[in-house]
């Protein structure tokens, strides 16, 4: 029987799927310094972000055939080294896309009605200046009929498009590697509606969108700087739930100050876990502390996705 150590835990559904397939799953947490010894008795190790699987561990435990990361980022695993030793390394990039897409829309709906600021001010002056606040937030906008620009049309970009179409928005998307995608919208009580979206060039998305959300991998330098922001519509709304710094934070604050950008939403920051105070204090920024993937449903899918990949891998080994 193959033995798996889920050192940072695994969801009940994932554990059950593995056990049903004949694996023994141990969820006890082994401290980092005892890992090299403990793993000698296992065929696979599963981690989240807490446990590190470094070169020393991979060398000390040649019996380990697979390292699984529940989630996306693999900074805590020496992935290339593991692969060079023939160890399979897997993660679960698809499990959280819908959750991130919903967070994007939580921010978009909030910004369009100034909830980020209203939630800050109602506890302070909601009783003494109700009418003043009512006036302050009286020029909200609807999302319906507006155009959402999506930069990066991979998993999360497409998950966001699905919600946008459901809300009645127009969608413009750009991606150097994806020319089109068919978005299936499941509507309770009706047939699934499929919408094909052809991606267009980057500049056209910048110029023609009322709201823009970025879903690209993090790069060396920001994708959206002063130059790109200047190409956008006046009073655009921006969302970054991708990686800190994809939108240049200094240029964003300037553009909010000038009114070029009406509002912005950030789930990720250049300086995590100490984001710049200029962002935190800005009344026109809707803020969350990197919680895009943090839903119970995504956690459950992470467990299921891991289990499926592990089962497939070990089946292929027999
Ligand atoms: P993905 O790989 O499925 O999609 C990314 C897409 O971006 C790809 O299709 C790629 O071709 C495209 N792309 C690359 N460079 C581009 C460019 N210059 N312009 C336009 N498109 C470009 O990735 P995903 O799963 O959709 O994740 C997207 C981002 O979301 C990643 O940065 C990921 O780290 C981040 N993420 C954030 C959270 C969160 O908690 N906020 C959770 C999961 C993922």
C-alpha cells in the first residue's frame, strides 16, 4: 500500500478519495527538522505553503516519488531539483480560479457603489452625517452594459469573463498565447450558454474598457505603468488579484489622485505582508489581504484535484 504524508493537512474529500483508491494517508504534522527522517517511510508528501521540501529532503528520501502542493505557488519546493531526480511535482492551479473570479466581482461591485469607502465611514459618521455620506456615494454606476477588459485570458481571466457575461457586461480580452476561448455559462433551469471570445490586442483592451482586471503571471516589471494607464478611458476602474506589482503601485496612486483612474481594487501587493500605507489609506482603493483563493469550496477542490492527480500518477507507475 502506498503511503502519503499530508504534512500541512488535506481536505476530508481529498483524503477519502485517496483512501478509496487504496492509499494510506497520514495527516499528522511532522516538524520541519524531523521531515527527512519521517519521509523515509512514505511514497509521497503533500504540502501547502508551510512545509518546505528542499534539496536535502529530496536527497535524504529517494523513496519519495511525488511531491504535491495544494495550491499554486511552489516557492517552498525545490521543483527543478526534484524533477532532475525523477520525482513528480504537482500542484492544483485550476482549483481556485472560480474563487478568484468571484473576488474580482466582489471588488467590482464594491467599487462601482463606493462600498470600500462607505464601509470605512459608516461606523465613524453614519449616525451623525447620514445625509452627507448618502450624497457622497450617490453617483454609483451599474456594471451591466459596461465593458470589462481582461488582461491574461487563462484560467482566472476566463472565470472572470464567465461572471462578467452573466452580469451583462461586454468582455474584451487580450493574451499573447490564447487566440480565443469558449466560455460556458451554466444557468439554473436553462440550457448552458456558450460564448466564444476572440482575444484582441493589448492596446485595444486598454483603450476601450470601463473596468480592467489583470490575470497574468507575475513578471520582472509592472505590466501597467503610467504610459499604459494614460491610454485607458478616463475614470477607468482597475483590479489586481494576480501578483503584487503587475500594476505599478506608485503610478496607480498618482492616477487615482488625478482622477484618471476612478477607483482600484487590490488583493495582492508588491510588499506583502506590509503593503504601502499610501495604498492602505486610499479611500478609492478596495483592499483585501491576498484572499483570492481562500474559499471553502476552493480548498475542497484543491484536495480533490490533488487526489485525482496522485491516483493517476501512481496508476501510471504500476
Ligand atoms: P494562467 O496561467 O491560467 O493564465 C495566465 C495567462 O496570462 C496565460 O494565458 C498567459 O498566456 C497570459 N499572459 C502572460 N503574459 C501576458 C501578457 N503580457 N499580457 C496578457 N496576457 C499574458 O494563470 P491563472 O491561474 O489564471 O492565474 C493568473 C494569476 O493569478 C497568476 O499571477 C496567479 O499567481 C494569480 N493568482 C492569484 C490568486 C489570489 O489569491 N489572488 C490565486 C490564484 C492565482
